[in-house]
């Protein structure tokens, strides 16, 4: 399904992962999110748009401001609870192993 | 590659254990944690500081492909016993996630194989689950693509 691939594309970008990390801890406005990055504001807006389109983030109007929330349900759908965490470490350790094999005499 | 890495995380507990067996002598496995130049390659981070001693500290930094810093982490090393163990704290800077405690045990299995056991303790079960649900959060310091490039160059 296309949507699913889009989600993974969305999270493949380090800045977008950093945004998800920030918003996971508390809901934030676009301005507050952008303040955490050296990246230009329009670039951050684009990232927020992508994350919202694939439903990893949700927007809620709060007066004149828009607050961004993490969509926990969507995050769960994307991957089962522990498997991605395990895979991340597995990838890392595979690399460690490959690199250190070069040092074997 | 098979699935060599195991995660044990019991429901409702505030810790988890990561275990992995390596086709490497324990000395080489430990070296991958000890030498900044090697840590940088497999973690995909820049090592700003790595003092491998009791009360030493470390700091890692990850940038996006444009050179913007996206993630910084640091911690204090409490125990450092070559080829045996590292005990350290881990903090993700500028995030509200509490500091975590990590016990790393390095074990010789045979002359050519070894095992790493990483016991991570979080402030609460809720925080542990939040971090488990966010592999992308942890993935930030992984710079997966860049690491893949390094490994491909080595092949």
C-alpha cells in the first residue's frame, strides 16, 4: 500500500525523526518545533506537512496557533512494538561486526 | 544477516535487556566501543569526547546530510573494565527524556566469538515504552544511510 511506503519515507529523514522525537514528548506549535533546528522555517514547515500527510502527526487549532501532536495509533500501526527497536540495534551491531572483521589479523 | 539481536522487555517494567552474539573475539568487540574513530563508523555519530575511565564522560553528535546538528547525546562513565564491562549514563540532549542507566557486559564465548549484554534502566516503565515505540528517536544517532555507505566501502 502506498500510504505505508510513504510513512517509511517520512521517517527515513533524520530531521523528521528529530521532529517526531520532540513532539512525542509534548505537543508543540510549528514555531516551537522550528526553534529547535538550524534549518530554515519553510523547510521545517515542509517536514511538518509531510509528517501530517502520512498521519504521524496531528494538527489541532488552538486559537491562532496550530499545535502538533504525535499520532500514537499511527506510530503503532507503522510497526509492532519492539521489532523496529530490535531491528535498529541489529543493524547497528551488524555494522559493528562488519567493521571489526576488518581488524581481524 | 540473521536475527542475532534479542530484546527482552517485560510488560510494565522500567528496564530492558539487549543481547547479541558476535563473530568477533571479545577484544575486537570491546575495541569497537573504546576507539572514537571506530565508534563513529558504526554509530554514525561524531565523537566529541570519549573518556574511557571511571568518572570520565562522553558526548556524541549527529548531523543531517546538510551538516545541521540534529541530535546530541552524552553521559558519564562509571565503570570501565577492558574486555569486560562499561557502566554509563545516557542522556539525549534537549529532549525531555530522562537520563538512562546502561550496564554493558562483554563476554568471551570462544576465541572467535563473543557476547554483549546491554541492560538499560529507564526512569519509569512509561518512558521505557515511549522509547521502545520510537525506534526513530534512537535512530537519530544512527544516521543509517551514512553507515551503510561506510560499510559498503569496506566490502
